[in-house]
C-alpha cells in the first residue's frame, strides 16, 4: 500500500474546489467538442459537395485539440509544478504509452519486414483474412487494399505475424483466373475439355502465349470442370472470368449437354 501511495505521490491532495474545477473542465470540454462537431457537420452539409469531406476531416482533429486543451488545464490542478513531479508524470505517461502503442510498434516492424522482403507491393492482388483486393498503398501502420466492390480496407501490418497472406500476382501484371463449370456426368469429357480450351484461347482478355489448362473432377452429382488461364491485365480478371463463363456456357448448350443439378445436401457432402 505504501509503495502504491509513493508511486502516485506527485498528485496533490485535492479539495472540493479542485474537484469541482476538474469536473467543470471535463464538462466544458465535452460541451465545446459537441458544439464544434455539430457546427462542422452543419457547415459540411451547407457547403458545396466538393468541400464536404474536406470539412468533415477536421471533426476528429478539433476533438483532439479540445482534449489536449482540457488536459493542459487539469494537469496543473492535479500536480504540483515541481521538477520531480514533472519527471514522475512523464515516466508514468511513458509507461502507459508503451503499453498502449505496443501493437502500433509491431505494425511498424511488420511494415518494415513487408518492404524488405517484398511480401507484396502496390498493384498486387492479395488476400488477407478472407479480404481480397488490389494493394493501393503500403503505409507505415497498414496496407490499404481496394476490393472488387470498390471498398477500401486498411489491414494492419500486425497481421503479417499471425495470418497467411495470399499474393495472386506477386509483382506481375497478369494473374491466373479460374472459371468453374458443373455438368451432368453423361457427356464426352474429351470434347468438352477441347472446346473449353478453345473458349479461353479465343478470349480477348487472355494474355497471349500463356497456357490454358482444364482440370476435371468427377463428383457424385456430376463432373466439375475448372478452366484456368492467365488474364492480360490483373484489373480485368473478373471481366475475364465472366467472359469465360458466358461463352463457355453457350458452347456447352450448343453441344446439347445438361448442367449438373446438385442439391444443397449433396453439395455439402
């Protein structure tokens, strides 16, 4: 108990007046922050559309400034302005910041490792924790990727230590695309394989002089075809898969082959 008291010995013995001042400063800071937030949001709604987001960016910054001002007012009330007290306060705050920012430091280290090992780079298509998208930038704390739905996601470099990172392009402009087809088992597999290869080879999105591969799996409910080919430009991978799917289905229908009709239970098995 004595050690605990000595650790916080730099704090003043507060009177009721001091406690009221601290409480008043906190309440005033909350009111000021709320007024500033409401005012900026109101101003952003009235301003031209091109300035709305620019104005809203200052909302969290203004709240931070109000919080700093509140701390500057409260600290002299709680602590006697002596050299020893200031050093003790700085040490306590330093320890608190060390615990609070240990994950941030780990993110910085992960970002450094990412750059040195070239795990991924801007323009690569990666998947982390089930999130797939194009790397837009590698910042100090996180990597920013844009998903196919045009949603920007920030993933902390901290995930590098505990999560598998899948890189589909690895610095290349091209990447492998896969189109799936599920057919009734009663058909000529060699013919379908040959025609699917032609479908991929004739696609305008395919990268020239790259291999086209058709993988076939026989399932209890039918035959599963996987048509694999490299796209010319990684950003057009979904257009390429769509093109393969549309023209592949048209070719299969022209051969009079039925598609598989698997039930949910059969698919799960």
